[in-house]
């Protein structure tokens, strides 16, 4: 059932059909319940491709791809880890953001390690395009935060700790969560926190937090066993008002929470949709 939903999600994504989101969302629930990180890699990769290609939302795409990287690392799924890195590099390139240079280089290196002509090609071509616009493009990528004392290792650790607080502790559910609160929790300051979120996801602090709130709301709305009102869901996942909940949901998903719940429950019931 899990891999069937993944396959359907990928197929519907290629067709440009929004039914993909429902299948990938159900696959995510199944994979999390089964603690299947290798399947989660595929799910997050699919959600990232959906977000970018169907929703035209590069920041949400990056968010999912990075979650996929974490799952790939936990499961030691090196092949899909490399593909996720390639997808991240491509999104950054299309956005003309030279932060993606390091990910394209990692893809190139992994391609050689895995003897994969495909990954070597993707890594090399994306890296070349990163350099092409200007001879100083690589230097610009490194100088973007030239005055920051954070090393790559420190930034990685800070981001990993942040992700841990979000996924394991669920701090996003705090309606009064602020950048200062999170920075204090992580033992850093708001400037470094903003830098790490922006570099790793391309999002602002608010966009990053709302992405987690939205993901849980989607999971609850698609769960036929979750007997909870829309107001209750909005409150439980951390939105301070129904207005904000509806606005964020509509913007990111393309329909209201009520419409999404109806479609998700209709799909899970096993009936076919006329459209």
C-alpha cells in the first residue's frame, strides 16, 4: 500500500494532477507509521517535485528535499541521497541562487563514487551553469555571508538541531513561537538562525515554521481517523488564527482546508473522482 501510494503520487505528478498530493500525503503517513526511512526518501522527493513543478513553490520544494536528505542519511540510502542533492542544486540554479553550487559539487562527487554517469552529468552540468553567468559566481556564493563567523560545520550542526526541535519536539506548535525563542533554545542568536534557515531552505523564519505547521495540518486533514474540527487543527499545529491558517493553506495547497479534507477523505474511501 505504501509503495503503491508513492508510485501513484509520482505518476500523477508527471500528469500534472493534484491527486498526486493526496497519494504522497498518505504515503508519508504510512512511511512514518512504519518507520520506513528509505520510503520517506522517495515520499519527500516526490513532494518536492510536486511543490516545484505543480505549485511553482521552490521554497517548499527545498524544504521537502532537505527532509528527504535527512531520511536518506538515516537509512543510508546513498543513491536517492545523490538524486535529492541534484534536485536541490537544480532548484537553486533555476532560482539563480549560487548557494546551490556546493550541492551540485556534492552531486558530481557522489556520481564518481557511485560510478553513475547520470549523477556525474547532472552534477557537472549544474556546476558549469553556476559558474557560467560570471567568473566570480563561485566567489559570490562564498561571500554572501562573508562577515559571518559561522563555519560550514557549525551551520550544519545548527540546522540539524533546529530540524530536531521541529520534528522531534514539535516546537512549531507554539502559537507564540518567535525567532528569539528558537534562537535561545538553540543557544545562538536570531541573525545566525536567519542565516542558516535562508541558506538551507531559501525561506524566512516564518515561512519555515509555517511549512511544518502546514505539513501537520495536511496530515491531520487527510487522516480519516482524526476526529477534530478545522479550528482544532489550526490551533493544534500552531496557527494563532483561522484567518492565517486559511491564508497559508490556500496559498500553498491551492484550495481551502475544508476542500482538501473533503477530497482527501473521498480518496481514502476508495471511490473514484469524476475529475
